[in-house]
């Protein structure tokens, strides 16, 4: 079975506001992101942070690929969790947006963090979450989470039964078909401009090829690879510095092997994208 996050995931969902009346408001150097690039959520946030050019405004503390606490969390994040929730019982997981002024957690909810990066900190960067596109971006997110990532996990489960695996694979292929059609009318998922939908699709494709593929048979991987526009799009984004420079292939492999409970299938040897080659291009972008 592909790598998975701890099951008891705590949630902090405060938002960054526009001024001091909001409590948490946008101030340079007040907040900090704690991210593991081997985590799909951390990868999405890191790419968005780079696209918006927030290095001098909102620092990032990197975390190791594999959580180092016995409960599946991070030891370095434990003080933040304990300061934010008295006797916090669950794992101290990432990603985290924290407040350096109070030593507390603002949010662990990736969609909220991404929207606040764009709308409260990204005033001089690209509009990755344009007004009027909210529902479409959310729909792409649901497609990625439910019909690609979860379906790929179910399709690769050795004990799931052949009928259940076949149904999950069909769901996955339909989702990839839908993205292939979308890319037939524009350079990006929502058309001509880069948005958070592209960031999510890219991170989802990275994990589909580098993690979930290992538990699928050769026929399934051949079907997944049969979406030329989609994988060419993934390659082009990987060559972009904001994307490819955050691609930690070794970390992805370590995280996968640390959590994986299933055996590799015939599709393991059939890499769809040479991610390392395109990521190397991004270093010169």
C-alpha cells in the first residue's frame, strides 16, 4: 500500500486577516511555514510560496522526509502543538503555519494556508486564486484527492479484491482523461493562466508516478501514461524553477518506504516522467 499520513491528524484552522482587528494579520517576518517536501501538502505550499516570491516575507523551516516522533509526527513541531492545544494528544504533523510572536499554530489546513498566501501575502505575485475561479479550483482539488490519489491507493491495495481494484483504476483513468481534455484548450488546467489548480495537479502527478505507480501492474501504468498532454504539462512545470527546485525525489522514496506495507508490482519499473532530468533544468531557469 502506498505511503500514508498518520490517521489522527489534528486541525487548526485560523485565518490570516487584512488588519490588526483580525488577530492574525499579514505582517512580514511574523509567520513561519514548517514543511516537508516529501509530503504532497508541503510540496504544494512550497511551490506556491516560491511562485509568490515570499522568501523575504515568510520564512520556511524544512522538515525531514520521514517524521521522527514515535507517533508519526515531528519532534520539532511538538512545542508548537503543546503551546496551541493543552496536552495535545495527537501527532505533531506538518504542514504548519505558525506565529513567531506567540509561538502558536495558526493553521494546519492546506487549502486555507494556500489561499492566505495568495490573498494576504502575495500582493505582488501572480493571482493564483482569482476571484470567480474558487469553485473550479476546489473541484480540481477534489478530483485530485478523491479520483486520482485515493483511487490510485485503492487500485494498488493487494488485499482489496480484483473487482475493487478494477473499479478504482477506472475512476483514476477517468480523472486523468478529464484533465487531458482540459489541457486541450489551454496551457494550464483552468486555461491560459497558472493557478493553484495547476500546483495541486502537478503535486498529484508527481506522487502518482513516484509513489503510487509502484503498486500498480504494467497494464495500469500503461493506461496512466497514455495521456500525452497531461504528462508533457507535468514535465514543463517541473522545468519551472518554482516547481522543480522543490522536487525531493530521494525524500519521496524514503517516506514511501518508511510507510509502505505492500509489495512492488510490475509497474514499478515503468517510470512515466524522468523527473530528475526536468528538475535539473529548473535549476537553470
